[in-house]
């Protein structure tokens, strides 16, 4: 009974336009920021290293290097604050979580680009 009620409440706050990206993709996350009475969009770009959770609690982690220092940020997928996620590049990976990128420096953090099959 409890799960039915919980799923009904969660279904009302799910995102109507799903975000299509995978682990290893380089993305631009457009986030709405409120400053006083104005709203603006701030872009955070980086590599998606993890996805976790389910339903309204699903999140994804994006990692980037800023001034030689690694910065990671977690975003809720179904949050109205996340305006959109733009995939810039698709990386080929063989893991569900890319935490090993934390230990790498420089060119070692580059992921090989995933080839898409095109009809010729």
C-alpha cells in the first residue's frame, strides 16, 4: 500500500521530457539560478561519471577540471532547476561508474569517442 501511494506522488513530479545521456558523455548542464528577482542560466560542463537512484531521487554526477583542480557536482535529474542537458561528445566506456578518472591527470582523463553506426 505504501509503495503505491509513494509511486503515485512521485509520478506527478517526474520530468515530462526525459534527459538522454549516458555515462562517459561530455555534457553541458544548463541550471536555472535565482539572483534576487531575476533568473539566469548557468552552464556546468564536464564528463558524466555516475548515475544513481531511481524515480524522483535519481541523480547524476558531472566532473570537470578547473584551474588544475577536479570539481564534481551532483544534479537531480527530475529537478525543475535543471533546464536541459546538452550532450557535446559521447565517450566509450566499459564501466557503470567512472570514479577511476579522479586519480588521472592530463590526457589520461580523455575518453575515446563512441562511434555511432550510420547508414551509407
